[in-house]
C-alpha cells in the first residue's frame, strides 16, 4: 500500500496513514514498524485513533524492518532515488502497489502477496 502525502511533517503523514489504514481489514492493521524519522512523532495520537500499535527500530538497524527495506528496493524500479515523488498521483502509486503485490516473491514460496491475501493466509494469526 502506497500513500501519497503532501509533506513529511508528522500531522500530514499520520493523517494520511490513518485514513489509509482504516481501509484494511482489522487483522492486517495491528502494528506498524517505523524507522526513527520524525514523520511519526505523533505516533501516540495515531495509535489512539487507529488502535494500531507503533514500534520503532533501533538506530541504524534496517534489518529490523526487512520487508520494508526490501520493498524500498523494489520501489526504486518505479521511483528512482531523488525523483520528484510529488509528480505521481495516488492512482499511479496504486498501480505501482498493484504491480508489486501481483509479483511472485521467493519469501512467499513464489506466490504473490495478493494471492496470499485472497487465500486468507495473512489473516490467520
């Protein structure tokens, strides 16, 4: 899921995340792991509004967000580093997310994330 935001300040980011996370089934919106950036400085308000617990990685520990780091690498195929992200619409971001979610992944036994979700595997906790 990719969310277009107008800026990196905490209110803008948490508001956009809050709106988008409410579209997910509850089983998929239990926790959020974030790096140490200031974008989620209002994480307590976000948790109260969404009932999604926020966890933060230790400084300089990207392996604690392995899936996120891998996804960032895949996103670079569509959105190169230092590109102007404001030029992309939410519809374009949705298309990129769909492309990534329908791409077979080794970590999923060469199934797609979309197929796993449809099959309910991600909903068994």
